[in-house]
């Protein structure tokens, strides 16, 4: 994904705004400007590709993890395999970890998405 040298058009600004109407909840609020600025600098093909990245939906993960979190599903989905195994073997760390994770799942998912975004951004800057 290459960033373009041209200033963003009004259509691009509208497209980024439309993306954030549906995906604002996917990132921590402190990261919104960084993600928007990155999207505004992409060329058309890379912008379309960026929109297809399957970031994790915090609400979906919560409703998946709530009944299955005692088995560590939330940790597995976020790539924390070691903690997922521990939760699975200890029935959600004796239920206490399950309850605590239920309160933090939204923030952990947003942070996971932002870290994923930063990896994509850094990888693409290496190709420039």
C-alpha cells in the first residue's frame, strides 16, 4: 500500500468518514486520527484493499466470548494462545478471569485492532 503525494479529495474524505461511521468502535479513540490520516494518504487501490481488512468487531467478540470465554475463546481469537490454554484448563481461571475478561474484552479488541493496523502501516512503509 503506497501513500499518494496528492492531497485527499472530498470524495476520499467522505469515504473515510463513511468507513469510520461503521468501524469507529473497532479502534481506541486515541487512534482515530492516525487511522484516518493513513487512509487519506492511500491511493485508490490501496484504500479499497484497506477497507477489506477483517478487523475484529469488539461487540461480536464480546457476545462470542461471553458464553465461551470460560474456555478461553476470547484469548485464542486475539492471538493470546498461552492465556487461552490456561483459561481452558482452569475453566476461565476459576471463573474469576472469565468475569474480568468480560469487562476488558472491548478495550483488548480495540487495542488488538490498532496494533494490527500499526503492523500493516509499518510493513507498507518498508515497501516505499
